[in-house]
C-alpha cells in the first residue's frame, strides 16, 4: 500500500502560515495606531493654533487708537470736492470754496492734413520749461507730426506730446504738448525755430485757488494733502460762489465690522474648546483635546482678560455695557448689533477705550493680543511647547515603527524560510514512503503463492 498525505507535503494549511505572519505584525500595527492617534492630536493643536492666529489678526484692528478709529469723509458737493482719511485724523467739519483749478500748461501746433505722411520741416525745436534747461528736439528731414511727438516723449523732459485730430477743416491734425506738472510755475513754451510748426499757448498753467474756512489756500495740484492732518481732499471742479461743507466723522459701520471680527474670532476659539470637551454619547469619549491641560490653561488665560474692568471713568466700563455678553454654557460672546451701534453713536471714545490702549489703561483687545502672543510664543509659549513636544513624540514613534518594520520583515522571512525547509523535508519523506510502498507492493504476501498450484 502507498503512503498518502493530504494538502501540501507538510500537511500544514497555508492559512496557518499567514496567521503566524500576521501575529508577528501585531506589535507593528499597534505602534502605527499609537502614532495615528498622536498625529490626530497634533492636527487638532495645529487647527487651534490657526484659530488663535486669526483671532490675533482681528485684534490688531482694535488695539490702538489708529487701529480702532475708523473715519470717513462726507461732502455736501462730492462732485466739487471729496476726500479720504489716510491716517490718524481729528473729526471735524470744514467749509471750502473752489475758485479755480490747478491746470497744466498746454501748447498746440497749427494744423496739418495728416499725422504720419506730411513733413513738418526740419531743423530744431526748443522746449522751454520752468526752472529747467531748455530741451532741444532735432527734427530730421521728412519728419511727421507723429515722429515729433515720439521724439518729445522719448526725451522724458517733463512734458508729453500727442497728435490729436480736431476734425476742423482740411488741416485738422495738430500736435499738443502738455506739461506733466500742473500749476502756474510749470510753464511750457516752444520755439519752432526752422520747422513749419507754429505753436499757440492754448492753456497757461495755473494754481489751485481754494478758500478754506475763508482762508485762501493754493497748490500746484488739485489735491490738498497737508491742509488737515491725516486727510487728503480731492478737488474735482471749480464752482466760485458755492460753499462746500466737508466733514470728517466716525465711520460707525466700519468700526462695527472690526468689533464683529473680534467677536467672531473669539467665538471660534471658545467653540473649539467646547467641542473638544463635549462628551460624545456614541463614542463615549470627548474630543482629542478634551482632557488636555494646555488647552484648558489657554482658555483660562483668555477668559481672565474679560474680567478686568478697563474704562471705569468712562460712560461704558464693560463690554456688557455696550451690548457684548458671554454665553454661560458655551463661553462664546453674544453681540447685540443695535446696542453696540447705539453705544458708538452716543460715546465713540468711551467704547474705544474698552478696546484700545489709552490713558485709561490697556483695553481688552490689547490685553488679549498680549495673551495670545504669550500663548503662541515660540520660545516658551504653552501652545508652541505642546506642539513641539508632540512632534518629538511622533519622531520617536517613526523611529520605533521603522525598527519594528525591519524586525517584522526578518521574522516573516524566517517563518517562511522554516516552512519552506519543512516542506522540503516532508516532500523527501513522502517520496521515500512512495518508493517503499511501491517496493512492498511488488513482493509476495505472507500465506500466498507466487506461482501455480497443482490439482
């Protein structure tokens, strides 16, 4: 009889081998899961860091007087004069009368039938400019109006030239030369010399003529940027006899946007902390940072700043006085827009002192900004220190995982090598068994005859 073995030569199910391999992999997979959890914690801290950064950006719009105070310019005749606030300025109302505009000098050549075919003669053309050396333009034979305009522009001498088509008569193309500066001192005169061109002083340069609070004011340009500190007034047109009222006042709507940015920025932080601490009934766990002491410490630092009264001498001494209160459950801020706007209308300065650094002390925006910077300080801030600590843990875990991967590869190779060797041994034994079985099958069995019996 032959020896039979089921399955492979060894009779071991391949699934058993794979199970042995997977068992060796368990420490590696456990280490990877630990790393995944720590990486998830770091992502939460990174998200919290970004939320603090956004809040700090909102605080920069409220920390100082120049940050908080938003001003606007209103004009009774914006078509005559308007303005814009460029820096810290005083609110006030001013009266203007625009009697004359600043104008640039203009010289106009007599006409030619075209701009790029007819020769304008040749020779020299001298451009005289106020307080500057004369500019000589060499007009070559065959030059056209367009050629001369290009030469003047290429010279870059404080004047610009263009060819215009007046569409008046057969010789409608004319060369216009304009001073790049306005004002009566920016004079331009042109001596055509030997060319065919003759120029007429089309417009004489003139200065701006304005009455400001009945005081004559002038400038070489149609803009007054040194009249009222921090304000630029733009003159649009002259209207002698018309008095224009221009006011510089608090821009309450723009200020509201800054305060709302502060509330939204803080609420994002408070909501983040609340979501981390909230218990999830399904997972039976809080958020990844729910039990983290650094998050709780950060929130305590920020919340303490709201408890400090800033403007005890002003009309409004707390944020609640102007319509900003705290939700006792979530820790977020509630902003009553109508009340905040009313408070700004009643006493803008008192509201400002709640936020800015002033003689009354550091406002809430200044204090919170300092707290945020301390929390995020790269050297010793609790948040940055916590993130660095997590990064160190992750680096150590990476080294540990790399080591375990090498160990696993070695163990897997060893298991498969041993199985292969066992398989080879069992195959040899099976071959020998088959050989012996074949031999035994060819011999006489006990009690039996190997030949014929006589009868």
